């Protein structure tokens, strides 16, 4: 149990386009999900906390108008990278908590975004 | 957030124990010590966590210093599948809304 999926696993897009990444908790409900970004050979950087039914909380330095987060249901959060540029190319990972195992965060497999 | 310090990399031979250290001298009383690991091109996975007492689970053991300023993750018999980046993270409190702040981690190499 406690599986988190992401879709797509890989995406390549042209500069200036928008890309939507989905994060789903498959067998549990998650009122809170987290979005991270990871550049090659670097650690994960928390971008924002996604709260079901309310606005996301962004970490300092993360542009909320560029990285749109929607958490419309208890099993789905989406991250939209708007007007993507090559510097947005990265590995995007989401995580969710399950109240049945509150001390663990369950991570998705990640989405590799390449902006040409 | 209180910070952790880990060696950048470590090596181990297969089937030998591995001790991964972590220093967290500024830990607060409500901080739990969590360990996650990340295999190449995958999302992190939970390994173990503790507050004050040593902890064991099927994956590893966590030894916490009496003053809580350091801890050690112990893999009892390393396998090739344990090659990953191991992150030691301090997490304030418990609950699904409590966020994780990742440091640089320790890259563990396991050789035959």
C-alpha cells in the first residue's frame, strides 16, 4: 500500500510551452502533497506544499505564477510549469503522506522534464 | 530548519555491515531523525526514523547518540541493491503535513 504515481515519467517540450505533471496517491487519500525539484548530481529541493482544497504554499524563491499547483482532490495534485525554458529542465518529484503511516513520506517515481 | 552533516560518499563491500554517520548538533527537542534513500533515477524511499531510542526495522537500524547530536544508520549486510544516496533529515514533529528538507546526503557505493 501507499503508492504514489506520477505522469508522465518523461516529457520533452519546446521552450515557451506549458507542461502539466500529475501526482496521484493510488491507494490512500492525501490532504497534503509536496513537490520537489532535483537537478543532476544535486539534492532534492522542496518547491511547494500542496494542500487539498486550498492554495499551495511555496518555498522562498519559487515563483508561484510559473509553477502552478492544483490539488483538487484527495488523490491528485498537479504541477504546471508555465512558459517553460531550458533552465526548467529537471527531475520533478512529488510525495504524499498517509495518515496510517504519518511518519513516512511516500514519493513518486519522478518526472524528467527536458525543455528544448 | 536544523541542518545535518554527512560524508559525501562511502564505500562498502557486499555482505559487510555499513555505518553511515550523520551529525546534527543543532537538533531541537521536537526534531525526529529520519533517513531516506534514493536509488538512481527514482524517488526517495523511507528507511527509518527515531527520536531518542535506537530503532530497528527490516531495512536497517538507527543508533542515536545520547545527546542526540549525531546518529548512525546501520545496514547490517550491504547488497548491490543498497547502492544509493542516503539522506539524514531532521523533521519537526510528526504528521503527514510535516515537510522534509533534504541535505546533500551520502552516496554509498557497494562493490563485490
